[in-house]
């Protein structure tokens, strides 16, 4: 499925059509973004994708520049072996000295013993928000992380039922041979993905997270991006500076 660039270009086309200023997803920091960026780099379409997804269509940058300044999550220098290797269990103090090139994933403190590591592609005009991390910020003592649990807690409709084993089976069948049954199965997968995306939006609306971010950003004189990703200390120092 990922041996050509057609799937990546399809994802890019959908995002370009919506042109959203906020990109919501659930727990995509540990897999989706690293996977997409690595594949786009290896298939030599990263530059093409970024140019069409960015709010600045005239942006000129090569893959190395994009991986250096726009991608948060690489290990070591861009385009070197191991750059896309992810290890979410490495402690912050074990990461070694600050590297000269590339941006590390952003570590967001949930509680004294839990830090959420967020990897993503930062594009002009769009703020990527991981709904899982937003929920954990609201409920730092929660022992459950699943979207199903979050939806139940807020009294929202649940997810579509699609076990991982069935998902892989459908993908494998569609990859090997196109048939009426494989088309039907891919429709089920599309329905599963759309419902997941919709549930993330409904959760964010009901929890009022985005409006809270915007209010903090307005009061503390910071961007919506900073309101979501960076520690409360930045917000407090800006507030004190504004009142000085």
C-alpha cells in the first residue's frame, strides 16, 4: 500500500481541501506523524506535500530544511540513519546534549510522574492537537487512555467497532485483489475513520478545550500553538510582564 506515493498524496489532498486551522487526531504523536513523515521522505514527496498543505503556497524548502525546522520528533540529524526511530520511554534527562539540527518532540507535563511526548509536523496556518493529550491535561490522574473511555466519560456516542485484526485483514485483502467484497470492506474502514474523527471533534467541543486555549492565549499574549504545547511557566511570565 505504501510502496508508491499515491496514498500520501490522497491524504494531502483531503487536508488541502479542508484547509483547517486546527488539526485534531487521537494519539497520533507516537505513530501517525512519524510514519507519514518517514514515508513522505523516503518516497521523495515531503516537499510537495508541505507546499500544498502550508498556508503559504509559495513556501520553498527542501526535505532537509523541513525535517530540521518543521518536524518535531526526529532523533539526531535529518536524513541520517535512525532519525525516525521513536523511543517514547526515554527519559528527558537521558536524551543527551541538545543537537545542532532537527527539533525534538515536545514533552508536555501531565502530572509530576507523567509526560506526554508529542511528535508532529508544524505548518504555517495550522495547529496540530492530539486529543489524547488534551484529555490527560483535563484528567491528569486518569488511568485509562482510550478514546472509547473518554467518550463514555463525557456521555458521547462511542466509536465504530473495528478490531485491529479485522482492519489488517481488510487491508491485506484489498492490497492483494480488488473485488466487490474488498470495496465493501474499505468502505467500512472509511466509515470507522470518519466516525473516529467526528468523535474527536465532539469531545473537544463538549470539553471546551479549544476555547480555553484561545482564552489563555489572549490573556497571556501567546499563540494558540504555545497555549497548547508549552508549560504554564511561559504563560505566567507573560502575564506578569503584561501587568508590569
